[in-house]
């Protein structure tokens, strides 16, 4: 079997003693059956030939003085449960710490014995190794393998390996480790990664669907609530217009009395209506600012003032009662719709402003200047909404 120490040229025999650059020179002299060290010279030291010793009685060796020697090797290992197989690619970084001992123990093959000792240590180390650390090739794998102290003497495996090599003339500086998985282990790892990604994707999709459903339900609920408020406001508007329209047929006093009962003019008391949302009085229309029910001492609200002006100005219009009733109805519809503020329907407002324009043309001869101004104010629906707000 080949000597690994000689293969790596750690020890080379010379035909005759002579110094070599970057090498130690060791000269041995025969003494009986043994060889005894006669000279040990460092790199660059001159060698003096002996006068008394014959050349046949001397043997010379050179040993590299490089402090950064490397030897690469790999070994295959199994986990303690025999379920996983993997390779470790190792790089032994070392130097010759005692050239004389290295030469004297050359027949033992110091480098090979050191490598085998590292292999034996790793075989024992694998019995307590966590497979996850090897599978994921943790960044501190080298420390886990060699630097951790697991024995009662509190000495790391690396220190023990250094002591072993020192006795053979070698000094271990470091052992670097790279893990290599066989194809079957890579497939298993890739499968696990794929399953993990699929699980994360499924969870994310489920969360996204849940969030979308929640948002859809929230939007639908808001839409339904808005539709309910709009429906209540529209119904209340129709009821108010119907009451005022009906009482306008009976004369100015009846119209004023109806407005008072609805809480829109001074001198009324609070009334409740089942048509309004819970907690709201008749003086508060949905879609507009709350108009509190007026007490006897309360000042007239903009709505009350507008109704009073319409009733007073147009209630005794000198025309056919049916025409007067229809004009008052148009005016009341515009006021009621404008009360809804931003919720007022533009198409409804346009319908009644056009109707007032048509009626305005027919009654132009009997309308006073103040009545014409009032009708034009009612037709300016944006200004009317602001004034009633």
C-alpha cells in the first residue's frame, strides 16, 4: 500500500545531503542498526559536510517548511438511524510542526494515520448529529462537527485531533467541511420544499379569498344600508309632499296648520313618526341635516322660512285654483327633494324645475315681481340645497 506521506512529498530522501529552498534538511547517521539524527537545518541554513563520516554512513531527507499545506479528501457517512446517506468533502489545512519526528515515523505514514483518525472521529460524531444541520448545511457545520465539547473532559474533538497529529510531527490548523447530498436525498429535499411552498400558497389563497369575501359583504351591507336610507327618505318626502299638497287644496290656513303639525314652523310641539328611523323626529329628514322640532320660543328654521314664504306668496295667487294647487305642489316637491342635500336625485329636481318653468309661462300675466323671483330661487336647486342645509 502506497505511503500517503511520501505521495504528498512531505518527506523526500536525497542522494546526498544538500539544502533545498523552503525545506528543512535532516541528516541521519548510522549507529549500529539504528539511524540517529546528526543535523536538522532550517530553510536557508548552510550545510557543512563532515570530514570523518563516510557518505555511505549518512542519509538525508527534506521536509517542506510551508505552513499552509492542504490535503483534500472525502468520506461517505450515514446518520445514526441509517436513514440518510451523505458525503463530506474535507480539506485538512496543516503544517509540519516537527520534521524529525515526521521522518522517524515515516513508516507509520503520519498523514494517512491523521486522515483516518479524522474519519474515525466523524463516524462517532454522526451518532449524535442532527440530520437537519447536515441537510440544510448550516453555516457553522464545521464548528458543530469539530468545535463542540461533548465529553466530560471539556475538550473539543478538534483539540484531540491536534494532539494526535502532533505526536506524528504534523500540526493541524483547520478542517473545512462541505456537505454533498446524493441525488435521492436532493429529490426528497426538493419535494419537501415544493410541499412547503404549496402549503404556503394555499394558505395565502385562502386568506385572500376570505378577505375578498369580507370586503364584498361589507360593500354589500353598505349598499343595502344606503338603499334603505334612500327608500325611507324617498317615502318620507312623498308623505310630506302629499300632506302639504292635500292641505293646500283647503286653503292657506290649512297648509300652515299642516306645516305646524309637521314641526316645520314656530309654535308647534314635538311629534313622532313611525316612518322615520329609530330615534329621529319628523324634523329630521334622512339625507339632510337634522332639523329639530321647534318649540314656541324657537326661531324659524330655513325650511320653515322657505315654506312660509312659498305659502304666503303663492297661496293666494289670483288664478284657477287647480293651477295654483299644481304650482304649489311643484314647489313643495322641489323643497322636499332639496332637503335631502347630497342625496337629492337630480332627475327629480329637473322634473319639477321644468314643470315650474312650464307653469311659469302660463301664469306670467298674474305673477308679481316678488313671485317671479321666488320661483327662480326655487329653480336654482344647488343654491336651494345650501340654503336649506
